[in-house]
C-alpha cells in the first residue's frame, strides 16, 4: 500500500530538545554533586509522567527534600532558552520540502503541549508545512498510547497503513506501531542506545540528511512486499 502521509514527532526528532533537556537536568544534578544517569533519564523520553522522576531521584541521592516546583521552573526556563537558540536537526527542511513535492500529507504528533510546539515551529519557520498538529492538549494519554497518531492520521484522511511516522524514541515508536503505521526511527544523542529494531521500527537511520525521503519510502514499499 502506497504511503500517502507522513507524521513527525517534534521533540528530539525535528528539534533536539531531548538532548537539551538531559543537559539541563544533568547540570542541576552536578550542582548538587551528583551524576544523572542517562539510562534512568531515558525512561521518560518521548512521554509525560513516565516512570522516572529526576527530582525524586536527586532527593534520594542527596538525602534531603527539594523544592520540586522551583526546580521545574528552573528546568523549563533553561530548556526554553536553549531550545530558542537551537537549530533544526539536519535534513528536516529538506524532508519537509520533499514530502510536499511528493504530494504527501504532513502532520505532527507530540506528547508536548500545543503552546510549546507552536512556539518552536513558528520560530524555526516550518509551521506552514503541517496540515494537522496533535499534542498533549488533545488526548487523555500521550505516547506510548497511540491516540495522538490515530488522531493525526484521521485528520489527514488516510488509513494508518498509508502513513509513516518519524520518531526518535521508543515511546513514540511504540505509539506509531500501535496505531498501525509504518515507522522510521531517527535517534538523537540521548536515544541512540535504544533498541529501535527490536521494537519493530521499519527503518533506522542516523539522520534525516542521510538519504532522501523518496528513497526510504521505496525501501518501505519493498519491505512491505517481502
């Protein structure tokens, strides 16, 4: 079945805020004389309210209570500043232009808030490419639940099997596959250790700049035939 739509994740996929977020929290840990373990941090990548609470972890490490509200405010301010200054990941604009040239419908599905997504899509100059945007404001459960992807695909008027998701995390990949979509994994610095192929990614690439989108769609078509 031909691919008619492509749905992108945002954080870590289009803009590598996942690595930035890790760096912000790692700095907070270092200020308290502790080291933030990437393996533990990775448990929450691509979702909200995951199994890992860095502030509770830090409290346990230092043996005293911390002001979670104050730390979250610090985290959000520092992350926003870093994200405002960051560039889109390599190949993003080229893929968006190619998707448009190929006649694909283009959507976005993110576990983040609409305010966060709209802020950065507009500041990076790519808002116009997306025909639909689904965020945590639209669902009761975010990724790995498939609701976000199901909504995005329905908005674009295609069947799940006619759409491909582009993801950087296992939670996102799981959501896309549960929704019945194809999925391309493009990990970043903090998700490279994840087992995407073991989680049923259709294709795994290092960067969107590695190959033209059309070539990858041809590979997906051949894989579907096999």
